[in-house]
C-alpha cells in the first residue's frame, strides 16, 4: 500500500494521532461510516461514527492475484447497521473502503483496503462481515462464450433493454402472498402464461422497497395467476405493496426474435453445430453447398 506523503511524515515522528475509518456504500447508494476513534470524523461527504463499536480482524493483503480478505465486526445499532437491513440483504455486495487517518488532520489519510462485502452474518447482537478485495472480480468469467443460447444476463442491455416498453413490464399491488415468495392475482390475464418466467420482481413500496427476486414460475391456476420466486423476499411484505414484474427470457433465439423483436441484439450463436455434427457423413440426398442451416 502507498501512504499519503503528509501521513507518512506524521508516522515517522513516532508520536501519532491515527485511527481507522471504514466506509460502506450500498448498491442503492446509501453510505455509512465507522471509526475506532473516540470522536466522529468527517471526510468524503461521510460521517464516520465513533459509537458503533466496529473493529477489524487482521488485514491480509498480497502483491499477487490471491484474494485479499479480512473481517469487520461490530455491534448492531438502529442508527447505523440494522438487523432488518442485514437480514434483507441490503448490504450484500456493498463497497467497502478502509482508511488509516490522522484524526488531527483528516486530509492526511491513505487507503488500507478496498473491496466489497461477501458473506454477512449475525450472532449475539453483532454482525460479522466478510470483506473481499478487488482481486475477487478476477475469479469471475469474462468474455464471450460460443453457445446456441444468448449469453446476456437479466441486467444486460440486450432484450432486457426493452423492459421499459409497454407490455414488457407490469406494476400492480400485491393481492395475495405466501411465504414472501408466492404471489397470486385474480383475473391477471393480459399476459400469456410464462410471460414473466425467468424475469424479475422488484418491490416498489413498503419496508422491502428496492429488494428484488428472480421469477421461477408464472402459471395460471384457474382464473388466478401465480408467480413464484426462486427465493423469498427477505423483508416484511404484504398485500397492498406495489411491485414491478419484468418479462423474462429463456435465452433462445426464437424468444429474442418473436417475444422481444430483438433478433439483431441476440448474443448467442443459434447456428453453431452441435455434437452430433461431428458424426455426420456426406449424403447425396441432402444439400451440401455449405449454406445456412436455417431456412
């Protein structure tokens, strides 16, 4: 790590006034600050609170590509990290920055750690947050994959870029909900069965606002429409809460062309030969001009 020149000179004096500060910025934009100093510190438009009891385990950092890691510990507080927010998963994937700060002059500071929150758990009125370094993203696959289906995920600018077009989303209030996972509406017949399957449900009001889940099933049960999520919404939610439903895709070329009218944005290779192509043999009764297999 590289220290700020003024902070380095301060450390060389041997009589230091330094503290650690932790900044957390959630994916919804909310920021939280904590410090092990006995007074609040303010910089980067964040107030780092001193009464949170946040500490950190030994910080492990390397110069190679292995993942830096550490663990942040702290007491749950209604004014900072709440048990309900942790349970709802609002801190999952949040950005974390740890500074070494001269509390007598907060302009003298250097970043000790930068990464994101991995696993977060609660026990005995406290939280334990696993912190993952920037090299964690190197474990994720990148680049295009040669496959028949579309390689774009649900948050891409492919077919999902049409989600704000009328007919590809629906906003309505919850009528019946079971286990925070199964939603039922009467007479919701504007869309074909399966229209929202593999899509997304996002909560727009109430305590669970901003939380979302992937849609596992979209079927009719008589006159009722039943939409089921893969996992329950991890916050209180009930009848009258507004939700948004986004149409889903099974990533096939036909779906992109017919359902989303977006064949040009398809990110797969529908004509790529399958494994059986390697075992075929020439036949005089077939057309062998090397042309397209799709007519």
